[in-house]
C-alpha cells in the first residue's frame, strides 16, 4: 500500500525542494562554514530518507532483508548523486559537490544500520 511510503515520499520531495533552491536563496552561515554544516545536513537528511523508506517497506511487507535494505541505501545515494547533477546543470548559483554525495552515502549507510539494529524493535 502506498500509505506506508507517504512519509518517505514527503521527505524525498522536501529534500528535492531544499537542494534545488537557487544559490542566493540558501542561507549563508559564514563563521560556521569551517564546521561543514551543509555536510551534516546532508548526512541527516539522507539517513532519515533511508529510515523512512525502510519503515515503510517493513510496514508494508512485515519483513525487510539485508539485500532490500542495501538496495534502499544504493537508491538513496543515487538520488543524492542525481540531485548534485541537477544542481550543476539546472539550478542557478549551485554546483556539483562530491563531498555532498559522500555525506549522503554516509547518512544512508548509518540510517540503514540504525534501522537494522534498532528500528524494527519499535515496530513490533
């Protein structure tokens, strides 16, 4: 059922909206740039996406295997890579950043690990 995936779909659209804002619309943090706050944001956004997709799949099917969980991680990371290309070619004053993709992938992996070891306990 699609209802299990609605929170994930909303999250996916939110990430697309945030990541395709024109460069001038993105707030500049200035003195916090050295902390790479944008990478932390990518980490949590994409980790959250994996969690929401995994919860949806688990609710829908009653089980999620390791293979499906890693497929979700791969797809979420590919989504992040796709957004970087959108930023490079279609969004004004935005650019491709491989470190953003790395933060997306790291967040996705941690999201899968959190779901694997903690998440399913809350669904029983």
